[in-house]
């Protein structure tokens, strides 16, 4: 990507014989900021192609509207610094890679996320007035102080109920993912057991060599189902029977090929997917718990404020 401010003393937009014209507006240089197309090497006024000069450093490759219509490629962008107010690219090529353009912006981002920033000066004053030592301060949020006024208590209970309604769908979503993860883990264990059972059965067949048995694919086609499809199968008659019995009968849906390239390393991939999903579910559960604790702390602050006002 390239850009420049074309220097031409004439601001007259009218074309003169022999003048070079640019952009989709087909006008000569007027001294405005322009961006160069990586497809056709023409130059375009930022205002003509709805492109801000502030985003110049974030562009990886720029393609003008005409080049995009020709299929030369969409405009690609560099990853932006995580600090919302920064328009610089993140230092992703550093070792280790960073989500920020500089260490300073990383610190600034986390300072902006500190929970005290969520409270107004009045709320902070209520906290300071309600505690008398460091130990008391550290226990803030463990319990909600109950104001004496029934009206105030009702107000706090309403806020708690509202936030509980917000958190409930998040909790249910995490619980559903945990259940599905446990179900898929159980099924993979049963698939492994069936693999061993079928191998033992094949050893008893005269036309099977030990080598052929070892190279048996044994991939179960149900492992290819996405989460919703697999959940539907588990809720069906066949799935319920499998989990009730604790094993998979027969060879239906089992790949009996030898040296199967299509399902190569299927067990390793299934276990890695299971491990990754487990980490993601744990992170989601931790995020919900953190949000719940944050809500409890915020309600404690509000309760302290109302308590002091009623004194």
C-alpha cells in the first residue's frame, strides 16, 4: 500500500490539456491526500473512495473499486492495536507477537479495564466510607450490605434479579457446551472400544492378517457430525440406546478400509478437538463466573451508597 499528498499549486479542478488525472473522479492533482491502488497503480482521493487518512498505517494492500470488480482482490488490513483510541497496527511480527502497537499501549489498555473505572466518584466515596482497614476492603463484594429501608432493599433486589436474568442465558449456554463435551468424550471412548473389539473379531477370521488388522481405519461416521447434528443423534432412539448400553454394537457406520487416507489420524484429531473445546468451555465458564462476581461487587457498591444515604 502506498499513499501521498500530491503537491500541485493549482486548486482549479478543471482539466487543462496534458494534465494527468487521477481517481474515479478523473480530476487532476488538487493537493489532497491520496492512496495508491496495488492493482492498477492509479491514485485515489481518500474522500472519493471513503477511505480515512488516519487508517493509512492499518492497510496491508489497497485495491480500488474497479480492481475489486475485476477480482484482483479485496483490500486487506493489518491487525489493529487493541487500544480502541489507537489507529496503529499491532506488533504481530515481534517475538513474541503482541496485540498492541507498543508495551505502553498494552499497559494503558489494561488500566482502562480496571473495575474501579466503572464506578462514579460518588460510588468510590461510598466504598471508602464503608471500610476501615485493608482487610475489610478486600472482603468487599463477598456479601451485599442490606439497607434498612424496604424501598432501598427492593431496588437492590430488582437490580440483582435483572442481572441474574442477563447471566442466566450465558450460564445455560456454558452448561450445554459442557454437557455436549462430556457426551462426545464418552462416545469417543466407546468408538475406541469398538475399534479394539472389531480388531479382535477380525483376528478370528482366516483371511485377515495381523498387518491388515493393524491398518484398519475404524473411523465412525458420527464423529464427522457437527455439534447440533450429533446432539440430535444422541437425543434420538439409536443414540439413547448406545449411551444406555455403554457400547456400540455391530459395524454400522464404521470405516473398514486399510491405509485410509481420507480418515488418516482421525483419533488424534478427535482427541485434539476434544482438548481444545475443553479449554474453550473452561474459559467461557471462567468468564461467566468473573462477570457474576463483578456484578456482585457493583451491587455491593450501590448498596453501600444507598445505606449511607439513608443514615
